[in-house]
C-alpha cells in the first residue's frame, strides 16, 4: 500500500503533522518504504516558494495586520487556484499521481485539495482516497474544506462543528486529535507532582523570536517562589549567548536549550508552558497535558489555536510581560486551584496517540475501496506492533561515509533528514560525527557559545536520537547508521590542531581529555579512532589540522585509520606512508555528497565493517559524482523536508 503525504513549509503545523504521521505509519506497517512525504509547493516553485515563505515570515513579523488582510482575502476567494497561479503545481501533481499510484493521498495544507479537485474535475473515478488533516483549530480557513476529501481529520470537537456548519457531511469528519509526534504517546516520563507545597514549579518557556522585554520577563518569572525555568531559544545562537550571560546568576534554576529533539519529554515534565500559538505547539501542549499560556500569536491564522486554549480552559492568553507573569502567579496561587482546573480539562481532550489513530484510518481506507469508511476499532492503549528486523544481507561492495555532520553541530540537516538523504542515495553505512570541542581550548569556548558544536548537555539526547534513527534507517533503507563524534582539539596554529573521529561510539567521552586518552576511550567502546583531514588541505574556511600528522610516531600505532581524502581534498602522503585509510565527505550540506567516499568489501554488519577498516584490506575509495537513481521513485523528486525541525520540535 502506498501513501503520499503532501505538505508545505508555511507555519509550523503542516510539516509537523506530515512527519508525525509518517512516523506512525512506519511504526505500524511492515512495509514502511511506501510512505512518502512531499513538499510539492517547494519542489515545483522552488525559489519562488522560498520567496513566498520569506514574504510570509516578513509579513508575520513586521506587519501582522497586513497578514491578517491577506488571510481574509484567501478565505473569501472561491478557490485558491482561481488566481491561475497553480498551473505548474497541477501538472506536477497529476504526473506524480499517475506515476506513483498512491492508494491514499494525505494533505496537510489546504491548497492540495483544490488542485486534486481540479485534476479530477472531469473524471468521476479517483483512484485513491484523499485525507485532509486540518492543522488549524476553530478559526480555520475555508480553503481547508471547500473541496472534496474522503476524510477530514480534525483536532477537536470545536473544529468538527465548524465543518458541520459549513455543510461537510458528518461521516467524513473524524475527530482524531492533531497528529503530534508518536513520542508523546510512547514516551515514559515519571508522574509529575502537582505544583503545591514544597514542589518546584516547573515552567517551560519557548522563545520564538527575541522580543525586547524577554530578559525582563524571564527575571520576573524567576522572582516568583520555587520557579524552575527551562528555556528553549531555537536556532538563535546570539540570543542564547545573551540569555546565558544574563541568567548565569540563577544557577540550577535555569536550563537553557538551543533547539531540541526532546520536546515531548520537556512538555511532559513541566507544569506550564509559555509560548506562541503555533499549530504544532498548542497541540503538543494539549497532547502532553501541559497547560499553556499563550504570549504571542499571528493574527488570523493562529487566533484559532489561541482561542482553543481559552475556550477549552486548558490555559490562557496573556500577551505582554506583566500579563504573562500575572497569569503564572494566578495558576499557582490557592494551592494551584486554576492549574488543577486546566489539568482536569486537559485530561478530557488530550489525545497523544492521534498520529497512530490517523494512521489506522489511512491503513483501513487504503485496504477498502468501496466507499468512505471510518475505522472505529482503535483505542489509545493498543500497543503498536514492533517492526521485524531482518538479518543483514550477506556481503558486497558497501558504499560508506564515516564523517558527516548534522545540526547538532554545524551541519544543515537534522539527523532524520540526513538519514533520509543518504538512504535515498543508496548508501550502505554512514556514521554521524558531530563536532565536540575541547573546552580547554580557545576555539572550544567560542564554538560552544556560537552553538556550532555539540553542547555537553545534549550528548545524551544525541546518542538517543541517532539510536532511534538507526532503527528507522535499517527498516526503511537497510542502511547502517553509527553514532560518532569528531573531537576538535584546536590550538592557535595548524601544528597544534587535530580533529579525531570516533566511529561507532556507544556513549559519551569527555571533551577535555588529551588525544591518547581520548583514543583509549574510543577503543574501550569497540569504536574506531580515525584522523580527520590530517594533511594540508584547500578549504574556504578553517585552518589545517596537522598535529596528528606531525606526531605520526606517536599516533600511527594508536589510530585505526587516516582520512586519505576529505571531501575534495586528497592527501597522497597518507598513501605514500602506507597508512591505513578511509575517505569521507565531511558532510555539512547536501552538495557535499559529491565527494570522496569509502567502499568496503565485507558484510553489512557494524563489526565486520570496523574489522575491514582496521585490517585495511579490500578497502577502496571512490569519487561519488552522480546520483544513483534515488529510492524509491525518481518521480518523487524532492521528498526531503526543507524545514530543519525534528519530531516534536517547535520551529523557532
Ligand atoms: Zn574536522
Ligand atoms: Zn568534520
């Protein structure tokens, strides 16, 4: 069965819904390769879409009332495609539908239902089921439902009644909850004690854009008794550094995150969340039964989300510094009377397993083609079948890349985007090696501040996320994914600088160890220690790292291999010295795929791969120049989500 999920990168709800639904479908079906997520707007309009996106962000940030007008105009138009600007989108979608032949098409963005309606205007028969996942609440744009869908999945009863009033037949509406990450359903978090008596008041503050009074708001919150503050600032490294300086004096009472993959756990372990009324954030707060104080919203589009919080009485709207602080005070006073009320209402509407429920509906609909059907037999407690892991295939030339970076340090892609990217390019084994800087060195200090290297506080999460993605990569692509670290030991000069790869690590190694001790710890975990870019190279940034090369007598006996090639650089002295070698792309962004790689002739098994490199027999290098045909179908060209967000992450 094939499922095509169409999404778009406007606002934070559509991609989140698409991604979470894919995760749920993949967890539930034994044949997971058949779920595709496609941002067709981006694929078709490319740069234009980028411009539209930045115009959208600009409007939202600088002229919210103008955005409101645009939103109303769209709402009033009979069809988005009437403007005639969707011609290319229509042609692309009909091509894809023809070639991919999905059984179910899922749309998480309103324009696609319009386009589908236009494609099939003259045909009675549509060869697939169409699901629309409405990612907004209450004040939903009519573009969502003015065209046919077999099933409209809505987050709550209030949204369902809007659809009913607009004339959508009741049997097409499924109140499933918003598809938050399945992690909200699966995550095991200890019961949160109510915020009374000596218990700490745990508040999660999601910063979206740096606002002028932000620092002061945070300080006033910290002035309240027993408040513990966890702050996420997304990708704004400057803001993070500023807040770090400003709130340094509060010690353990403040935890500062950049962006994080652990949003489910954070929300489940806090008494209150304060943030912007994004479609995903509001639904994640509800799913995790964490009362929300909305301190910011985009007029029009997000008003419904905010109103949902107020209407369901699961939090409140408090724009402005004083209002926010007062709302927190009110929630906790009188033995947390108001907080208990919010929590009580949340118990009734929280649906953490919504993605699984929608996945069930899709799977049932895909099997049954006799008419629109809503599957009723699902309840949130049902365990999901664990996927079967097949034994690795026997042997063969394995295309490998042991040196890649994600946005845990300075890479452009998230872990799951990197996995999908390499999986689609047909790789057999990759290792993720984000930078960990030695805090004793000058550059280590700078790197940590600017957020370009792994922060020690995130290493546990890093290993956990890679472990999870490794399972998915194996199920989906039969690709091995190893966890690793690039230890950056940078001095002031090339001769005192070294970068060292630990490949297939199980757990953290402290950043502040000397090189021989670091290598010993890498080996103690059964991992490989490899010198990265050990010789003079041409690079637009950064300097050479020659310390290991210049101290070969010491390090050649300790290291398992040396990079003979790094991206476009080739280090012939490594070959002349007959040192064991590998070649890697030092991947930071998609264009780096076209670079030197390692090819191994051994079994596709982590131990066999490491042994092959240690012995350095049947190792070759190759210059990867052209795409192999991407999996699964070339028709689905741009399947990688352009947004960086991970499951559960609130986009900053
Ligand atoms: Zn490096
Ligand atoms: Zn690197």
